[in-house]
C-alpha cells in the first residue's frame, strides 16, 4: 500500500499525515474555527498520485475507508461541505483523478458518498460536485442522489 502521507491532502491547509490523529485533530480545529466565524467550511479532498496504481481504483476498493470514515465523522460534526476530486473533466495532469474514465470517477464518488452515510449524522455531509466546465463534464456526473451541490 505504501505511505498515506501524500496520497491525500486538504486544499490550502496542511494538517499532517492523512489518516493520523494529528491530521484529524487539525482538520477538526480548522473546520470549527471557520464555523465559529459564522461561515460554512468547504473541505476539498485531493487524492494525490504518490502511487503507481490508479487512485480511483484504490478508493473504489475501499483501501482508505478507515481513514475516510474518521474524516467523515469530523465533517458530519462540523457541517462542512465536502468537495472531493474536483475538475475531473479537465484532464489536468496535476490531478490524477482528472480525465480518467467517467465510470471509474463515478464509482469512486459514489463509494465516498455511500461511506459518508455510514457515519453518525452522515446525512449532514453535503457533497459538492465541481467540474471545470469542459464539454464532457456531464459524463462525470455521479447522479442527483449522490450530489447535494453543484458548483
């Protein structure tokens, strides 16, 4: 499997190694600080490419479920909006999920959504689907039942 250190990051904030107590505590602290300002936090999750295998297949297979489950508990507590794997339609090399097969992307998205619903108060987690706006973006749409906000 390799190290989880760089497989995931939360955009614009450095919280430590994904899946560790330090990471989770820092995420929770920052989300609550944003919430305490009367704002709704948006958490962007970017699965990075420090792996030889397709990151979407790793998500679909459940390899990160334990770590994601803990993260989803924090998101559900804070009422943050969850924005995973954005701009999937743009085929940007910096995003290893971008430009991949729409069916793989949709399966990974739906896996994340379904996993989030297994945590206490998981229905509080709102999923933000945010394509780049390319002509092919509709091919990557996970379905109305899996998307709460489009942006």
